[in-house]
C-alpha cells in the first residue's frame, strides 16, 4: 500500500528533529539513517509483531557480544554484506595495491612477536609455509613491516573462542626483513562455520543460508607511511569460495598451497621434518595520502 | 561519490544470498532490509571508524536492556520515529475510532485489577479523576472492557524504574461497567524525560535534542471481539506537546484536566476530601475484522 500523508509527516518530523545537530557529519548520517529505516519500514509495511521481533533480535544480538572474541553485531554486518560494502567504499580506486577484505570479529590485539619463519601452530594440522614480500606500489621492498596474522585451528575455532587452545595459537606478529621478505610457518587453513549459536545463526538458519567461510589466513599489515592493509589469503581450491557467508572473497586473494617433500631445500631452512605445503604471495601497500 | 560497480555487486550478492529463504514474508523483509541498509551505507559513504562506532552503539543499546522496564531498542525506535511509523502503518483508515500511539518501553504485565474509581496513586501529586466511556464505532457501550493503565509518579519515573515505588503504583487494570463507563482515580500526569543514561540519551545529547515527553496517561484497552487499542491521553496544555521526544502526540488525544472543588458531587462519589482535577474522554474501539 502507498505511504499515507500521516506516515510521510512522521518521517519528515523525525528527520527534522535532528536538523540542529551541531556536528554536520553526524547530522548527515543520522538524517540519512532515519530516511532509510523509515523507507524500509514503509516498503515492507512492518506489522507490530514483526517490529517487536526485530527489537528482540537486535537486543539478543547486543547481549550475545562479550569483550574478547564475540562481536555478534560485526557478524550481523558481515552476513548482510555491509562489512564488505564499507570495505569497498573505503578502498576505491587502488588497483595497483593488494585488495582488502573483512576484518571479522576474531582479531586479538597484543599477540606475540614471531621470528622470520617461526611456527605459530601449537595444534595439529597439515604443515604449511607462507612466504613472500611486502612492497610499495613501485615494487620497492618495505623493511620491518608488521604482519599480524590469525587463523582457526583445524577444528574451525580461533583461540579465544576455544578454551582448549593457548591464546597465542595460530596468531602472531611477523616482521619483514631488509628485503621486505616475510615467512610464516603454520598449518594449512581449513573452511569453518561462523558461530551459529546466536541470533545471526538463527537468521542464517531461518533464511536457508549456510554459515561456512572458505579457508583463509587473516593479515593485518602495517608499515610507517603506508595505509594499513586488512585482508585474507584464501585457499584457491576451497568449495565455499563462491558462497562465503560474509561475502569476503576476491579473486586476487586466492592462493595455491603446493606440496613440498621433506627433502625440499626449504624444509631445512624452516625446520620441517615432514612433507609440507608452500604458498607464496606478495603484498603491495598504498602510501598514506600526503 | 557514485556507487562503483564493485559496490553494486556486493549489494546484489547480499540480496541474492537470501533468495531461497523458505518463508516468503521473511524473504521480503530481509531482502528489503539489506537493500535499505546498503543504500544508507552508500549514501553517507560510511567510513570504517563510523561503521565501528555504529557497531559499538548497537552493542551498547542491546546491553542496556534488562528484562523488566528497560528496553533501549524500543527507546531507540521511539526517538527515531520508527515506532510511530509502525503505529501509523498498522492503523490506517480508521477515522471513526480512537487514535493509537506508541506503546513505549514501560508497560508491565499482570498489574492489579482495580475497582471502578479506585485510587491507583500511592505517591503524592495533584489528585485527579479520569472518567468516560468505551464504545464501538456505532456508540454502543462495551461492558467489561479492560483498561490497563500506567503513568509516571510526579518524580517522572515509572514503578519498576524507581525502586522507591511499590510496583503497582500508578498502574492497574480497570474495567467498564454495564454502561461501558470507566473511572480512574490517580494524580495529574507530569512531563518527564525518557532515560538519558544509556546510548539513546547519548544520541539525543550529541544531536542537540531534548529528552522530554509531554505529560500523559497510558492506556491499553481490550474488549473481546474488538481490536486492542494502545494509546495515551495527553495533558492539553503541556509545553512539550509540539516536541515530544518520541513523536507520539496526536491532536485527538489531548485532554483538559478541569479543577473541581472538594464539595463537587463527584468528590463524594469517588472519595476526594480535597480539590481535584477532572478529565473526561470516550474511547471508541474498532471491531476485529471478520
């Protein structure tokens, strides 16, 4: 049914109520928010029961959050594609640098510094080595860049979610050498479901969506004078690449893990006593705009 | 800046991800929600910091809620005008019946049944009597309709918010007699601020809005075969009638409290020993559509 004049008046009154907001940017955001939330409410002609169900859903989402590694509103933003949209809006027109993707809710600050090639896996899995360079857009190596890394164990859980894992498991801060090179010893990432025991899980279940993310390794790469890069490397052959529950996949971020035997020269360098998988990827960071 | 093709793709992927939702109505709602949330994000070009501020605001709003009388998401819906919009959408084209308004977050179920004219005020205030009839659209009286009433004490707090008040203070379930008449003995309502100690209060403060609601008495009126009416009666001379923080005022719901001396015949009927204020209002309920 079409909007009635009474309904239009309510929207205009609500927008006008924010017209004296001192901060111009806050005014713009809140007035746009009111218009779009009203337009949604109007378009679907939300019933009172549906409105109350929405209130309860949002309340439960807030109450599911705790301090460390459970941020259900980030998860909601992720499964609605909002996180990737914010990422796209904020990283336009940077075709010469590595693409970014979602931050996700599982990062933990202050994880241990790791040596070049140090093993960050304290739980079992397929042994893996990830190596490459960090450079600027001209190909010049960035020495002493920090690569903050996190991934799940092979049970699909991050440390912090899973009390069986030491907190530093499959997490750590690596650093590039003088030639901009990095080396991470770990296990091959596995696909895993996002947490389904909260409101976001109920939403996915009610809408017939699966909760799986394709296997990936998280990176947050920082170097002075360069813009921080938040991204993933996805296993190139994962079955969920085309249906990532959080829409995070970009083709340029797919990487192949290639089998290496125990007698490969890299095995000696990085201390592998058994066969392992080796992936390589070079990251390109954009300069901070001057 | 204009939406890029990459951004449009994200929106379309997110909408499409819900296309196999089994329930058609849920599919309609969630797909519309995704489009409108993305349109908002796009229109204001939300930065990553602003997105995170939004996540934190929503989280704090959920965590401010508790079971009984603090529902911060209803309060947020109220101050954004969404609650009144839902009310308007769900009560269209009923010009022959009493208008509805916001339910608000302060209702408590299971309050005491009250006799005709019983005093529900256990805290001080200006003594008041509210009387009238409940009828159908043809003017036929509705006998034994239930009027569930709630209002703040003169300190601006509802019982449940204020641990000093007995829970039944200024609350109760009145019933109409055979002629459809009701009578409520209470105190004259006062204007009060909605709770400002949570995220909604921070929003109002940051946007330069005041938190006041004009003085009112809440009604939820139920009669078998009729649609439940949720409404208020507003003091007709309140200074906040034109700037209600939750946009709830409708002209037809204004009511005048008229002074009556202690020797007025109503004083004897209803047991007033001092001067009091008297308001009258007749409610008209719509039939449940058959």
